[in-house]
């Protein structure tokens, strides 16, 4: 297996800024100045522009005449994001029933074992990473590259949010078990059970995410943020 390449500088910077926006370290209305960001992160202005364009495409910042400003995430944004995710992920998972291969199932089971091991040692960040890889695999199982493209567009934002929510979980084993059950249902080809399991899974994820984001909003309100 070839070693994975390090993310481009623009992707790395986008990730760092995205996490700060999600966690409201960079609050609504913050002016993101290209020169200052380039100096702070010791990069040229090219990667800064790439990062800001990525964040704009994800709705986290907006471009004005004076540059880019943080928009952030509201509860409506979380609802919209999960409405989109449920639509595309349900389609992908149902397509996976028709197209899954033994090799892809084996990859899924390996990820679930990894998630369980992360839960055993309470490694929330590693668990979140494995969780995202599991869902990316569902899209690959679908055999629909357009669905994969849509997932990739929002995957970085969902990954930042996932890191936030798993930190609140005391026990990650139930979530690992849910992923294993979903994989079993795909293998069995039970369309209605897959549909019900995935909707329950995403509803739970949406609720946990909404709670985590609301806590950050409340904390910001106490500190006088808009």
C-alpha cells in the first residue's frame, strides 16, 4: 500500500480554521485577513485563498468587499445539513445492498473493529475518524460516483462536527455496535430494516450535534457574542 500524501497546505489551513469556526473560537463576523493568516500560519497567500474558498463553499464564511468574514453555524444549518445527509446517505446505503462486495464488507467490519477498540480506550478523536471512514465506505459501496462527490464536498465539515460531538459521549460502544448492525443489515439485504436503522442512526447524530452546537452558542451568548 502506498503511503497517503500529506494534505495540501490550503486543505490543512481550511481544516484548522474550520475547527475554530465550528467551536466558535472564531466567532460570527470575524474578519479573516489574508495577510494576517499567512503570517500566523507561515504560508503564502495562495494556500490562504484556497482555504477561504473551501470554507465559503461550505457556508462557513462569506466574501464581502473587504474580504472574508465568519458566518458560523446555526441550528438551522445543522438541520439543513442533516436533511441533505439523510437524503443522500439513504440512497447510497440502499444502493449498497445491491452493489456491495465481500471485500467492501470486510473493510467495513475492520473499521467497526477499529471503532470498538477506540471505544475501549475512550479515544474519541480516533473514533470520530473511523466513524467518518465508515460512512465514506457506504458511499463507495453504492457504486454511484456522483453520491461520492456530494459526500466529499461536505465530509470535512461533518468531520469537524463529529469531533465535537464524540467528545461529549461517555461510552462510545453503542455507536460502534450500531455501525456493525447497519453493516449486517446491508449484508442481509433487508431494505426496510436498513432504512429504519439508518434513519434512527442519523436522527441520533443530528440530536447530539444540535446539543453540542447549542452549548457553544449558549457559551458565546454568555460572553456577549452576537
